[in-house]
C-alpha cells in the first residue's frame, strides 16, 4: 500500500508541476504581449533603432524579461525546450539588431549576466549569428561570463 500511495502522490505532483509550468508560460506570454513590450519587439525586429533609442527604459524592461526567463529556466519553472519553442526567435532578432547588441555590450553590460547565461544555452545561435563586429564581440562577452 505504501508504494501505491507514493506512486499516486508522485503522479499528482507531476500534474501540479505541469499545470504550474503551463500557467507560468501563459503569464510570460502575457508579459511579452503587453503593448509597450510588443512595440519594442517590433522595433527590434524591424531595426527601428531610432524608436529604440527614444524608448530606452522600455528596451531595458523588455530585455529584463529575458533575464527573468533565464532565472525561470534555471529554477525549473519552465523548460529550455518550452522557451525555445515559444521565444527562441526573439533571441535571433536581438542578435540581428546592432543597437541592442551595443546596449548589451556597453551600457551597463554587467547588469545583463542572465541574458548571457540564456544565450549560452543555445550554441546554435552563435553558429548563425557570428558575422558582424557587434555579434563577434557579444559572443566573446558571453563566453567570458
């Protein structure tokens, strides 16, 4: 009976963890979809660096969500695979935007350690985005941390 009780408890715990993970993913999606952050995402994607420069605090806020994603992955709140399925393309946009890379490299770069950890999780990005001087410097920084 003890083994059966333990098995039932384990199954219930896994269901709770799966439910929590799904809830966190939905909350994360809501956070990324918030209007101000959505505008930053679109500006990064479209290389609208003038908009990004004039909305620097919102850029910090947007990048801060990726810091939170790394912490969530590290604590097991969400999986690397789930992050990759839903948000990997946003990392590609970041790597393709010179303004954002310069910001991560120069302006308060020491504050972005969790972003560096997040990028380290995806070495395939380095293979594709290792061309421009900013990209090369960024990857060198990531490797040094």
